[in-house]
């Protein structure tokens, strides 16, 4: 996973790297995207992803990525 390349950067205290799958619906197709995000908790990661990809997107499999 390419996200591990970015994990070497120093994180702010309290923040962790989370990975998730986001299902995005468009008028002509639906696709699933694997993403990485910096957040303090899995719930915060889910909310940030829903804000970024829209409330109609489905965020699943939110997990902490170990360094």
C-alpha cells in the first residue's frame, strides 16, 4: 500500500493514520476507493471521509494503520 510511504512523516500528538474503503456513487458508475487519513479516532476518520466524499458515500472497514 502506498500510504506506508507517507507514514514516515512525523505526526502531531494524538493523531493516527487510518485506512478505509469508500464507496462512491456517480450517475454512470459506482466504485470503491482505498484511502488513508490522519485522525484522532476511527469515528473522526469516518466523519472526515463522509465530509470529503459526500454524505451519499459509504465508508467501511475503518482501521488503524500501524507504523
